[in-house]
């Protein structure tokens, strides 16, 4: 009987499938549900071949300029500390180690190539000495030598995050305000007066230093407040998650206004798409999705991508149509329509971009 019953179930299931396959779907091609505004863009990740004197240097920056892309992401990052960190040693006995001699050439080439087009900067590597570690973290003296263990530690030596925030405020001032004053009151002049459209706060926070949602939220608030003082026009991008489906708590905590200082701005969230057998998705948790969806309809979600081998390629999307004075609204006022963006290298744009205030 069990076998007969199973056979009947199979037959009925087959009939059901046939019935479903016989249905037709009518598509109204003349009805516009949503207009998708897209733009190609890319990211420039700091690597030795982009340094002046390399065989590809001139062509890379010439092509970048000729492409005329908006929202290009520039990332000096952890494998090359000397090319990414402007203060490699802690201030000691009235002296600091601020040095832009290796950082400026590539950064200025990028900023000049992007003139007339929007850009996003992300100096993603916090100086290692700002973290609590068993011993000082060593780094190669050769700026072209790769080091994959620079980002050590999971606890900042200054839990208020002021030390990190001041570092980034000085770094931004170097490029925006012509220079800065260091920890001991010494003035450093750069002569640079660029506009930074977007500043993304750190990179792949779920991997680098394995940050908790609370720690990242504290760093974000402190860094954004400090940069906003020296560059009021800069807008801010958060999260830059490597595995957006791996830790729903990061979304749940960070996108809750109650977990931030009142008035902290958030203009965009970002995450990375890593091609593999398992699709990169946003968290399945219903509580997480209910929190993200109301915000995401008007808050752009930037997504970058990597090849399966781990090498970065085309990148991070996003073109936004920002009003000169975008309204500040509470997350509770946003429509509950999920807005997503897709991969290389296209970014789907919201019809209206708003400045979200992380305040209850």
C-alpha cells in the first residue's frame, strides 16, 4: 500500500506540474513599473603597478580620465602598509611619523584623473599601533612587498575611538584643506584642495579585525563626526561587508538609529559580491529584512565584486542623483519597498536619494 500511495503521489505531482507548465504569463511591455537608471563604474585599488614609473601607470590614469565614470572607488588597503597608512608609528616624545611621500603620487593621480566626476575614497586600513596587540605589528620596509598580517587586534587601545577619528580627520584635511596640525601642534602643509564626494568608512569589517557591530558602529560615528567637521560637503558610506549574508546582526545593529549618536549621517551602505557556488545574499532573517527594507528604498546599496580567485575586478557601482539639499528624514518615514542593485559593473539607482539621519 505504501508503494501504491507513493506512486499516486508521484502521478498527482506530475499532473500538477504539467498543469502549472500549461499556464501562460502575460507581459505588458507597454506598462512601466520602474525606471532603472544605471551607470558603469569601477574601483581603483592601490597596488605597486599603479605607482609612477610602472609600465602601465600612464595608460591606467589616462584611461580612467577618458572613461569619465562617476562614483569611482579608490582604496589604499592592508597588503601595502607604506602605500596605505599615513602614520605608521605612534606619536612619541613630541614626534610623529606622518608621511605622505609614497601615498600622494597615486592618490593625486587618481584625484586629478577624476576631476569633473564624483569619487569615493576609502583609506581602509587603521594604523596597526592603534590596536591592542601582544607586540608591535611589523610591516615591510619595501613599499611594494605584500604583507597580509598587518591588520591584527580586535580591540582599539582608545575605546572612545577618538584616536582613530582624529587620524582620519587629519588625513582628509591633507587632501581637502591644504594640510593639518598633528598631535603635538605641528603644522603640515600639503597645498591640496580637492573635493571628496564620498568617504567610505573602512572595508570588509566582518573580515578585517573581525569587528563586532557595536565596535564598527562606534568607529563609524566617531570618524564621520570628525571628517564632517573638516569636510562638511562629504557624504558617507557604511559597512562594505565581505559576507552580507554571514552576519545579520551587523545590519540589525548598524541600521538601528538607537545605536548611533543623534544626527549621525548615513548616505549609502555597501557590500561585496563574491562569485562562488553559493550566491551572495542579504540576510534571510525576517527581523533583519524588515529593518533593512524601509531604509533601502531610498538609501543606495553599493555592491562591488571579485572573481572567484579573489582578485578584484570591475567594481563598485553607484551613481546617485543627489539634490543640492537632500532632505533629512527618519528611517520610519521611508517607503517599505526593497531596492537592490546588481553586479559588475552596473548599479541600479533609486529615483530619489535622501540623506538618512541615524537618529530616533
